[in-house]
C-alpha cells in the first residue's frame, strides 16, 4: 500500500480517541502548572463577579459577535474588490489596490484605529462607535482577505479556464462554474481562520470605547479590582468563540488536502 500523498512519509493517521486523550492530557498539565503558579504567589481567585455582572458580560459578548460577523462580511467585500483590482488590466487600479494592501498589512491595527476614528471619522462625521469599529476592522482585515483571494485565483488551474472558453462558456459562466467552486474550496480554510482573527482583533476597539467584551471587562475590573479573574474569564470567552472556528478551519483544510 502506498503512503497518502497528503501526509508526510512515515506519519501515521491519529485516531480521534488518541487525539482527544492527548489534548486532555496537555490541558490538564497546563491547568496544573497554572494552579501551581497561583498557589506560589498566594493569589486567591474569586469569580463571583461573573454572576453579578452577567447582563453586562452578555451584552459585551453579543457586541463582540456582532462586530466579528459584520466585520467579516464587509471585509470580505473589501477583499474581493481589492483582489480583483490587483488582477485588473488597469495599471492605476492595480497600483491603488496594491498600495492599500501594502499600507494596511504593514502597519499595526492600533495605529489604524486611532487614525481612522479620530481623523477620518471626525472629518466625515462617523460618530457611531459600532459602525466605526466595523469599518476599521473591515479595512484592516480586507487587506488580508484580498491576499488570500488573490493567491487562490493565481492557484487555479489555467487549463480548466482555457477549456471553459473552448467549449463556449461566457466570462460569467466561467466565473460561476469554474472559478467560484475551485476558489471556494481553496480559500475556505484561510477565510474561516480570518474570522477568528477578526473576533480577536475586535478587542482593540476598546481603545475607542466600543463596549465589546474587552472594554466590558476593563470597566468591571476598574470597579472591583479583580484584574486577574477578569482577564482570565475574558480569555475563556474568546476561546468559546475562536476554538469552534479554528476546528472548522482545520476540518476544511483537511478536506481541501484530501480532494487535492
């Protein structure tokens, strides 16, 4: 029997049971190390604030989900137009999109948040912080999605595109029946992972007082001084959002490799 082309030589397929057991073991080791560290510094953790502030925490959680979903949808739109622009026959459009992607990917999000909110937002009257947050996330993440889509387009089998033209497909039919199915398959894992990145990056919007999870925890810990407990709980909430997405991304990646 020949080895699978999608798995390095000599690597055995891990069973689901073995994977779960090893994951559980690693988690237990991490938890034991954490509690040992807590004991050594004499820190008494108290998470009673969770029930006391449950409504505010729920509102922050919902706001983070809304920012992530809306930001992903709009950033996908930015990404599509930027990717198409970089592949355009117009030199001016190509340079415009390339400069956008280069500048956004080359500067930190926190700088862009202050720049877009306090300069462009003020200049153009964008006062709604949720809307401003979605726009900032979309502009930032759109540059990364543009590169994902551009790379996906360039990886398409050119012979299939030529075959589509040879059988009389119009440009729209070629895009619909040849490009889109392959592009979806190739880029789905990376795009799914990008959704997790958007959710995590939304935490920086607390810098402009968008009341999402991080800002909610900052306000709560400022009043009850439970800094460690607050940020530990914050991490758990983000994991509840990002772990399922990461799992889905890995499943899609394995499916792509299997069908490749």
